[in-house]
C-alpha cells in the first residue's frame, strides 16, 4: 500500500536567516560594567554633595542654610556661623580621608590578590600609629608635617615586614598568611604603643581620643599639610591602574604582557602606604573603609582598576562622612561619637560576610 505523498513547501525547510540590521548583539560584560560605573560616578557625587551639606548643618548645634552660606564665606558673627566655619575643614578632611583609605585598600587588595587586604588588616595603620607615638614621645614632634612623615615611615616598615613574613614558605604570600602576619604585627605594635605611653601620662589622654579615629581635630593647617601628600599618593596609585589589571591575571601572565611585576607592586604599594600613613597621622586609625568600599565598587566596576580606583575614591568618602554625621546625631547632648567607632560597627559585619562568602580566596 502506497503512502500518501505530502508536499512540503520550500519555505518550510529553508534555513531562517536575518539581515545584519535584524541582529541584536548583547553588550559584553566588560562594556556593561563600564557603563554601570560611568552611571554610578555622577550618582555617587550627588550623594556625596548631600552628605557634605548635612555635615555642615548637623552637629552639636544645628544651623540654618543661611548660616551655612555665611560660615562658608568665613563669617563668624554668630555662634551658628562659627560652628559652620569649624565644620568646613572637618568635612574636607572626611572626604580626603575616605577617598584615600578606599583607594589604598583597593590597591593593597590588588597587589596582594587578597580579598581581605586593608590598611588595618595588614598592620599598616598600626605601624603608622606607633611611629606617630614614638615621634611624639621621643622626639617631641608637634607639626603636622612631622606626624605625616613619621606615619608614612612607620606604615612602610610595617607593610614591608608583613609582606615579608607572609611570603615565607613555598606557597608564597597567601591571603591567610598575610592576614595572620598583619594581625600579629598589629598586636605587637599596639603593645609597644602602650609601653611608650605608659610613663607619659601627659600624652595618654590626647592619644586615646586620636587612637579611636576621628575628624574633630581638623583645621586648615592640618589640611594644608595633608592635601598635597594625598594628591601625591592618589597620583601614584592611579598611574599604576594598568599594571594592577595585569597583576590580577597572575604574575606569569603579567610577565608575558611585558609588565615588570616587582616594580609595579613596589610603586603601587608606595602610593597605598603614603595614603594610609598620611590619613592615620591626621585622623587616627580608621578601620574597615579600605576593606568594605572596594568590594562594593567591584560589583559595578569589576576588576578593571582604571574604573575601580576612581569609583572607590568617590564612594569611600561617603561612608566616612556619613559615619561622622551619624556620630553627631545619635550622641547625647553636646557630645559626639568618634567616626572610628561608627565605621567599626558598620564594617565588622561586612568583613565577616566577605570572609564567609569568598572563603579567603585570592582575587
């Protein structure tokens, strides 16, 4: 019995083709991240501007918008205007310190490929703090320039020691060994600071306030000493963004791309140490900003340090300035909570989340 013949139209079997105009190509992940970072920068600048205004307005004495304008112009005819004039350098210090710590943390994470690297975790801020105390107690330093110089020397020494100890062994500088070495150095330097200050009761009270980390002691003379050092550190870090991108692929790949690995790490580390040391000298040890902010910025910018570093700088000023404002608002009347306490309360849970989520793997 013959089967019926079914006619098939040629169009039913012809392959479906689209013209070039009909094809829609999805953007690459790199392009999508760059677009997200480009959109995030102006949004973060708007948020930062609002926090700057809030920092001018809120404090022990609340002021009006007119007082803000008058205080920014240098008028001190009323108590409110004088309060605003005093908050201007404090706010500028908060912006500079937040940006410097965030970029320093991002660079340290890049050169060590350690997701929990941070000026505090690696003992850099402890080295800076010990050097400042030693300069104050032994050499009688009183100038901001002297404090900054000693802090940078101490930060560099601590960073070199931690990296050297963490690099011992056949597996090199693993994230876990660097974190343990940093914790050990921090504990040792904290004990040495106590030993230096113990016979100096005249220095103890002022150091205790500074050791917590805060912006209350800001003035124009300190900013004049800090600002050029911050600019220098930022320039060094930003100039090494391309080298950090190569390092993120691994040392072997970086060498094959023509990158001098040791030189790149040394230059980037110099910039990071300058930023962390200078901020510690003026504002005290402020924890977790350099750890938390780069991780949040990587969600938008990915691992491209040409975008990650500028984005971290802008974003880093936001939590530090917000913590300072919060510390003024929630404190009892005529008092304030130091910014270092607020950042620690916010940053500690995030640090635990980072360790659990990434299992302390290398970047």
